[in-house]
C-alpha cells in the first residue's frame, strides 16, 4: 500500500485457518465509489477505452519495429519513446477497469478515473511533439515509405488520446452512501 492510501485501511487480527496463528490483516475501511454509468453503457465505455489503448500500443510498437530514417532523428523519436511510460500506466488502468467490481476503493478510483485522463493527455502532447518533429523531418529530408509508419503512429495515438479526453466524463465516479 502506498502512504497516500494508508489511512483507508485498519489492521485486524484474524486466525489463519491453516496454521492457527493469529495474523494482522489490513482491511479496507475507507469510502467506496461506483461509476456513474451502469450496465451496458459502462461496458461500452470500458471497451472503448481498452480498444483505444490497445490501438495506441499497436501504433507505438509498429513505429518501433520499422527502421525508418526519421526514427534516427531525436526530435521525432524522443517524444515517441517517452510515450512508453504513459502507455504502460494506461494499460494498467484498463486492466483495473475490468478487474474491479461495482465497488471501487479510493485507490482504484484514482487509477481508473484520474490516471486514465492524465495519461491520455500526456500521450496527446507527446504525439503532437512527435508529429511536429516528423513535419520538420519531412521538410528537411526526403520522405520514405517507412517514415509514413512513424507519421501514422503519431496520428493514431493523437486521435485515440483525443477521443479518450473527449469521453472522460464517462469514467466519472460517485461516492457510495455509507450504510
């Protein structure tokens, strides 16, 4: 557990069924949250964000696989390479979207609602930087068919992140009433 979420847990003593020893187990006592959308709309949102994240990952990997001349220029490759971190965190958030149930802890809420939007914005910014670098590269150097893969990857990542930012309200959560 991270320090930020430590106050949401208390330690309870429980008897281990196998060994009979008393163990201290952290038990969540914080607030629970739920997505505002329910049922089919929520499933549609989960599928949308997951498919766009997978599309970003595939575009990113396709650019890394192709040995294009523009990939040897730092102003094209550096913004693309930095995207590995937000892509990883976004994939983790998509996995959490599916594994978390109807009740979300505060940590799960932060990792799905807030982190997904933040990583989408970061992907959008770095894909724009990569696009700008690619345009500079096209003006200065001769364009090859392999360079188009980098351009397409940056466009796909930017478009996907723009859609995720536009649909961010569908990931909104609300606090469940304490009963």
